[in-house]
C-alpha cells in the first residue's frame, strides 16, 4: 500500500476515484495490526489503496470526520461511502470492500 500525501489524495478525489484510504498513526499497535490485514486485502482485491499518517494531516481528521485510528475510508466515485474503525478480520474487510466498492451500480 502506497503512502499518499495531500496531492495524491486531492488528485484521487478530484478524478472521482474509487478505492480505500487508510489513516493510521505509527505508535498505535492496533494500527499496525490493521495495516497487516490491509496488506493481505490488497493482494486479493484489485483496488486503489493508499495510507496516510494522520499525525501529519490533522486537518483531514476534521474534513473526513475521523473519530479515531485506525480508520479506513471506503471511497466510491470521489465520495466517502463508509468509515471503518473496527477491522475484525481479513474476511470482514473483504466483505465490506466488495460490498461497498465493487458492487455493480443499481439498475
């Protein structure tokens, strides 16, 4: 998973990107475990994924209404669809991502 900066995020949102953005802090043990789960998820699904250290982007916590870390934003067409704080397991994350980001548009 690539580390994104403010420019990467802005470009992703402006182009109406669909993917997942993981917010973490380096000293958070739960964040480290969640990051490992996301590395597995990234190998299974073809989806643009990025991560950002929230310590460097405090304004984004307010902008995206992030309550705590770890936080995974599921973004579809440049819009935040869901915030995940409890990562549970790899199958749980796969279900969430496939259900929210990879389903076909409603006909």
